[in-house]
C-alpha cells in the first residue's frame, strides 16, 4: 500500500505542541497495557479520509485528511525501528520496516507514505535509515523529538510500544472511490463548515465529566448558558474570556492552547471539582462583561462610576491585556469584608495606578507589546499573596519594573506631553482622556 499527500495540501506543519500531546496519549495507553489488571480500550486519534487510486501491483491512496497524523506516526515508528536495530531486536526491526516500506519495490513505490514535495527528501532519508539531512525541517525536528523521548525512556519496552501504536491507536477511516475529486473533497472538509472554537471543545470536555446527562443539562442551564449570553453568544469572545480566566493565575497562554491547558489540568478532576469550576467561571464572566463593557448604571455610587470610567479609558488605550488581572481585582471586590478583599476605594486606587502606567507609556510612545508580560507578573504576585494586591503593592511592583517594561518618569512624560503628537495619524483624533 501507499499513502500519498496531494500537491494542493500544506506540507508537514506539526510542532512540539502536537508531538507532546501525541506522546502523552501514547504513554498513557502504554501504561494501560503494562498493568495486568487493567484493560486497554482503543485511543481515538481522529479521522483519515483517502481517495483510492488504482495502480498495477500497488494499492494507492491519496490522503485528503490525516496527513499530519500519518506522517508523525510513521516517523515515530522509524525511531522505534532505529532503537530496535541498535538493541539487536531483529524481529521487531523487520515488522516496523514492513510498516514503512514496500518490499521488493523500488523508487517511490517502495515507500508507504509519500509526503509533499518539500518534505520528500527528509522523510525518505528517515525511511532509508540514512540520517544525514540536507537541511532542517519539521520532519527532522519531529524525528529528533521522538528520538530524544525514547532515549530518555529506557524503561519503555519497544515491542509493547510498537503494539500500542499499531494496535491501540484508532481512527475513523473513510475511503472514497476513484471517481471522487480529491480537491473538491478537501475543500468540503476544510472550508464548508464553521470550524470549532476552543470554547466548543472546552464546553464538551466539562460536561462530559459530570455524573449524568441530567446533571450536565442542569449545570448548562444554570451556569454555562447564562455565561454565554453575558458574552453575546460569540464563541470567539467566550474563548478569549476562558483564556484570560486561565491566565489570572499568572501563566501566559497563547491563543489556540486554552483547550490543551484545561484538558491537561482537569482530565482527572471529579464531577464535584468540575461543578465548582463551572460556578467560578460563571461568576468570572460577570466581571469580564464589566471589563469589556464598563457602562455605569443609575444606581452606581460615585466611586463605582470612577472605576467604570477608568476601565473604559483603559479599554481604549490597550488591547484588553489587563483582563486576567482585572478579573482578580473584581473577584476580590465581590468577596470584600472587614477582614479581606478590596473595597470600592481600594479597587479605584489600584485601577487608577494601572491607568497611570498605561497612559504614561502611551504618551511616551512606548511599546504595548510588553503588557501581557507585565500583567502576568501582577497576576503571579497576586496569586502568591492573598489572591489580590493592594495599591501600595501594585505601585511598588510597577516602580520596580526594568526596561522595556518600566514606567516613564516625570521628566520623560512631561517632555512628550508638551512636544509629541499625541493623536494617531490617519484617524479622526477621537482619542481623549
């Protein structure tokens, strides 16, 4: 057999994030196999869609969906084969060689996987056990990553590892007939639906961990659905909220990594822990709405109005990088008592301190690219203390920041305030304070 990646597909793009997740899944499956008292159900990896092409003496398939997984698994098997050869495990070596190459074929017919043109050289070197590469590529990085993992995992039994990969990992396999148009199928799979947001994956993950469908529906109606409505049912906005919610502990998370972080942290959580988390997420969504839409109400106190005006000005001069820290502040404000938390005046003073820092940097034309780092520092300091910071602590932390994070002093600020163009070019000059 031969699986070929068509010309119209992208080259191999998986990176360390995907390799680590795959290796983690394989190790978990491996542990299930080695425990005699446990069963080892198959582990689902996704779908593989191929179009059959008939060729004499070769079952040929064009990969429409799944090339990243197929290529990665092939590279990992090649690494195991190299270790088997080094250890004199000739039977295992021969078995894996049969997964990677078609004997006695020659030319491209000998390879089970044919990648895109840009990746051919590196992958064929690996299949041929010729580990001299012309240049670095994701294919080579993948090979090096799994070599490093196997080299540091001396306790892993190679035969068992091969069985996990070839017997326990499963996919939904869809084979289309020769008459299908591969390009049209590729477009239908990738462009004709609405892609899942991370919030969709997270919602499914949380509610799958509850005791029953009835409990899940109840928790959804009382906690998750109101949260989505507060954020206008916009899944990209909900994903952004969940990212900032996770970052308030002081750990930076990139877009696209939220589900992975949540999955890794809560995959073994009990239903009670998930319920508690859903309650806290729902509560935090009220704060997030205030951060996004800081509109005063008639019943608000004068201090509350000052807080909302400061948040509104901050929204206009930043890209919401401070949201994780403000979630902590507003949470501490809601929990305020005589012995803990932050009062209205405390909150106002802390936010005013943050606003001063941002305004000074903007007037002095300092880069805004550092703000996620700065608020990460503030969030980490908050979680390491009582869960929040006083205005004295925030002021002290900001004063201690070194370039490029530092706050401009009075001389620099006044100089720019007098002589710099404060309005952005090609705008209607609507930026006011």
